[in-house]
C-alpha cells in the first residue's frame, strides 16, 4: 500500500511477517520517495521455537513384590507453536526386563501438542522383586524443540514388607 506523508508528519507502519525458520532473519524496509529509494529501518523476524518440558516421577518404598504402581507423567509445550514429539529412547521403557513401563505413549506417537498444550502418559514402576535397590532412568524425548527439558527422570525403589500377626 502506498501513502503520502506531509512534511513534519510521521506514520507508524505495521509489518506482518511469519517464518518457519527458527533462526532470526534480518531484512531492511525501503521507503520509495519521489526521487530515490531510502533505507529506513532494519526488520528482524524470529519464529518462536517449541519449548518442551517433560515431567519427572518418583516412586518411594514400593513393596518389592508389587506388580507395579502407575503414576502420571506430563509433557508440556511451553510455547505458542506446535510441538511434535517423534519418539523417545524405547530401550529404557520397554516394560520387559525394565522396571518402568509406559502407557498412553507409544500408541499416540508421533504426537503433536498445540502451543500451551499438555499430554499425560502413565508409567508403571515395579521393583520386580528387588528390595533396597534404587532404580533410575533418564529417558530422552525426541522432538522439534531446540531447548529446555526433554528428559523424563524416573526413580523408584523397592522395599521388603514384614508381615506379622498380633494377638487380639
């Protein structure tokens, strides 16, 4: 759009720009005057990159004989743009031989979480008969996020249960 600015006047011009690139793009705004072109200002355009926060979970003193206790773990998209989770290190949460087993995770991948959105998955921890041993896995999640917390820290420990009878 073109317009005329009289001497001594000023005009605010709003420029709308979008980019899918997470790098900052720099360009210039050129004003076309009647006699010549004048570079008037620098224009910087930045896309907001997705920000991922993966929750942690701890199971304390779970009976060693327990088949498992399920707890929620949340993934949060702390940005205004879509976050796409393509996977995680499945060798750490395969449920066979490991102490931690996920639910509502594999079946939804790849997963897109809208800006400001959340997804809850569940992890069952079982000490698998081991008492007095601390178990921990740091599970990395793979996504289009460039920074922030993409690791779920899962901790648990099993305990022996002493059963006794008391006379009434």
